[in-house]
C-alpha cells in the first residue's frame, strides 16, 4: 500500500487545473445503461472510484475504453443485471446501476452497500423510490432484488434530501410510463449534470436544477456525449490547502458558483478570493480567523469539505465549531489529527477545534476519502515529517494529488509501504 511522506512548512503558490467531477462521472456512467449505443464521456478523472464503476459496468456487459480522459462506452452488449457485493462494498455509488437496470431491463440484483468508514449510510430512499414507481423489491441475503414489467410514473417525495436516491429515481423515471414528480430532489450540481445528460439522451425533465423535478416518461432514449463538470470538492480541497499554508493559488477549470459556500467561508477566515470565468484565485492572510461551519445540502457548505475545514481551522487564531448536519458521525479524521497534536473535541455531530496549537509530524492513517485529504492538509503545516498511510483512500477521489501539490511547492512524495 502506498503512503505519502510530507515535510511541513512550505507555503503553497502557483496554479492548478481542477479535474472533472468524480460524483458527476459516477452518475453519468451508469446512465449509459438506459439506452444501447455509443457514448463519449470526456473530462473524466483518473480515479479508483471511476475504475470501480468501469469494472462493474464491464461485468454487466458494457464495453468501456479510456483515452486522454475520454471514456468511450458501448452499451449494446448488456447481458447481466447484477451488481455483486464485491463491487458495491468497494464503492457505495455502485447502487446507481439499480434504477437504470430496472427501468431498461425490468430487473436488477444489487448488493446492499454495507457500512462505510463512517455511519450506516442506508439506501431505504433508493428502494422506496423504485417501489413507488411500481417495482417489486425483495431484500434477500444482502441483496436488493428488483423487478418490474414497466415502471409507472409516480409522485416521490424525499423526507431527506439524498443525492444518490435522487439520481436513481431520476434514471428510473425517465423510461417509466407516465409522469413522475420528485419533490425535495437533491440539487447538487452533479445531479443537475445527470438531468442535463438524460435530457440530451431524449428524456423529458422539467425543473432541472430545482428541488422539484417533473419527468414525462418516454419509451426509449438514445446515446449522447457529455463533458464532466469540474470537481467542486477537489477545488475546495486545494483552496484550503493553499490557505492553511498562508499561500496563494490560482485554480483553473472551475465553476465558481458550485463552491460559493466554501469561498464565502474562506473570505470570512481572512482570505482574499477572486473569481473570474472558470478561474478562482486565493491569497491567504498571515493569520487565519476562526470560522464556524455547519454542513448543509447544496448550495450550503458541503459535508465533503467538513474534514478539510477542520484541518484548516487548526491554523486559525482561536476556536471554531464545525458541525456536520448531513452525516452525524463523519469524524474519523479527528483521532488521527489528534496524533499530530490537534486539540479537537467531538460532541455528537459537532467538533470544537482549538486553532493555533503547533502540530508535530508523525504517522497517521487514512480512513476514508475526505479524511485523508484533511490529514494531508494538516501535514502541510505540521512541524517535521508526516506519513499518511493507506493513500488508496485518497486515490479514490483525487487525481494525482501529490503531483499537483508538489507543483505548488509542497514537499510531498508517494512511496510504497508494507503497512497493512
Ligand atoms: C453523495 O453520496 C456523494 N457521493 C457523497 O460524496 C456525499 O458525501 C453525499 O452525496 C452528500 O452530499 C456520490 O455522489 C457518489 P446522500 P450519497 O444520499 O448519495 C441519508 C465523496 O466524498 N440517506 O445524499 O450516498 C444519508 O445517510 C462522497 O465524494 C438515507 O437516509 O449521499 C445521509 O445522512 C462521500 N437513506 C443523507 O441522506 C438513503 O436511502 C445524504 O446522503 C440515502 C441517504
């Protein structure tokens, strides 16, 4: 397993091109199951999660090749309708094949995702949506068995805003007979990107970009091409990495509006942040101000930036309160940050971060994707050497992060580790 070795103390400066959005690609790739055809998805980042989705779709019969960030997908040969546990346990987003398989082929056998590094992360909303659309669903030996002759339009109202369940319901509804209304739909940019892609395939969707979607089911769709939107979480991660070191950064290939909640908070912390077209620039202050954050659904402060924000606040002059209102126990990074000397107290879904305490490098363990990012950010300011183990977690969601950070002046290298 690889690890990162980081020497703290460098002030980051320079320019980074943001990669395509992981969570857009993970939604659009399974959407190609909805119509046999040839698709080109471009600006797809080279990530473990994309590889996992590729392997899963290939196991179903989809042909996928990759060249220069473009996936060429041929979904004529779909012959299976199953997402086995082996795939789903590696990546929860595998459940995105459920809606398309039931909608197009009338059946699906998808493993329940099981737990993840933090919390149970249920899929009840996915299952309920398909039931409302007329699928018969049985949960058997850890699998979701779904069947439907033809899905029928229905009114779906999510009690909890869910990115994944909205995506699955949307991909099921576009081929259902009749009209479906999805209320309290997720409005994350990745879901809007999915809706736009489905529209380009011939789906009839009203309310795209809002939390009320109205879908007029059609009998069939056709293949289309799409370019992935920029990854707003990668962008936010690099901004916090530059800010924590007192540095400055130019980000290219961004949609600034997709991370306005993050840039607003960075300004509150004292950073000068400017946006122009697809570019965001940040110049950090000598001393960061402590800023409280509570995560929320889009366009609020993203839960996927919570861990990175805690790492940033370790270098602020004073205490801050970071609350995760989406995942109530997404704090596996905190005990590892404490090994670097961080003073963070957790009470329920809130972290009290005492900033300004010097950090000292040591060995820390990644537990999940965004937790790893927070360990790297803290390592950038810890005195001495920080070793971050199990960086396969970070490789799930960040393309060549050490190369991009090194280009900004960070002292970071990847080496092999016999640590399991
Ligand atoms: C998506 O996960 C993202 N993943 C996550 O990003 C992100 O953290 C999350 O949305 C929230 O923004 C992808 O897009 C592939 P949810 P998802 O359903 O769809 C509860 C990353 O770092 N819920 O919006 O699984 C759930 O427990 C990953 O890139 C149910 O109760 O998240 C949570 O409290 C990590 N029942 C809330 O909804 C369900 O059936 C939001 O979860 C589904 C969800």
